[in-house]
């Protein structure tokens, strides 16, 4: 199956559970959907685009994109909540589960690393060969809110390609140490993007992610929110991250490519 068919199947398998879980969350009207606009956006704003161009230049190529952008800006520039970290974590786990279940449905044995008792900062999912031998680890991130004003903050970037956020700091450094020193199979950073325009699953090998971080260092420090802190032992403790880089979507692989790589890794492992 190609990337669009795979994504539609992922939505079909998970939409009801996602909608039930998020029924009390503020949702953008196009969230958990995939329409003709999104198929055209995938082709014109990702697959066939070699260099970043201002989003306004794409309005004539993607029907209804201008209207989608207007609704996106109205929704995501309007403060919605205080980003409670505990809820974000639960939602993140749900998306990991949805992706894990989907991989299982297409013949890829997959489990959350927490279920294996792996320690903190290991990537979220493990893909196995039939004999329980790991063939790949996946760090999973779900994003629905584009950084609509990134063009003002980071030179040469646009919201549709430059919102693939990655927190930099102690957590990433700890995970990088694990990936580079303890894991001897490929590791992929996997982004489930659910923007009003671009939708799909995209990925980047860990080596390329770390290289981009080394090259870029830091692209943006966002303002702190109340949800970035909890109160423990009479102290205000940080639990959220504000220092960001934004992986370039146009350099990332697509869903079809990820599924193909994982199947190849499984088959290759069987021959060893």
C-alpha cells in the first residue's frame, strides 16, 4: 500500500478510540480526518516539493488550502488550554498504542518498550522478528498543531514543513546516549502529523536527527506555560520542555517507506 492508503487504514483502525478519548479535548474540526485536500497537500506540499516555499504560493496548487489555513490560524492562535503535561503524556501513549496495533495488523510484531521493562528514555516502540529479536526501535510523536508563525521566528521555515518539533535538552541527550551506546538496531523518529493540511506518518533515522540537532543546536525557545510545572514536595518542578528544533519535513521519509524498511529488517533478521 502507498502512504495515503496506509494512513487511511490507520485512521480507520483508530478513529473511534481517538475520538472517544479526546471527546473533552478542544479539537480542530479537521482532526482525525483525511479528505481530498489532504491528499492534494501530501502530493504538492511534501512529495513533489523540493524546497520550502511560502504557503501562500501553494494556494493556487491545492484547492481549499487557503480556507483550511484560515481555520487553522483562527484555532491554533487562540489560547485553548494550559497544556497539562499529565494529559499530554496519556494522549501520547494512546497514539503509541494506535500505531503499535496498526503495525500488528499488517504483520509487524510490535510492543511498547514500557511493557518490556526498559528504563526511562528508551524509544517508545520495539519492532521484533518472530523469535523475539528486536529489529528496530521507534520514537513516536503525534502533532496536530502547526507552528503557524514559524516563518516569523525561524528564517526560511514554513508551518507545513517546519512544525515537526523535537525537544532538545537533557531528555534527548539521555536518549541519544542509549541509542548510540546500547541499541544495535536502527532507531527511527516517527511523526504522526495531523495538521489541517499535511496528514500522514513520516520518519527520520536517528543518525539524521542527531546530525540535524548538532548542526542546528536550537531554533526556538517558546514561552513557559503553567502546564510545564507541577508542585512536588512543596517545590515547583519542571516537567515540560521549551527549547526546540524543528526537523525538516521535506527531508523525512513517508509511511510507505517506513513500513517497507521495517518489513525488510524483519526479513533480513530471519536470515541471520
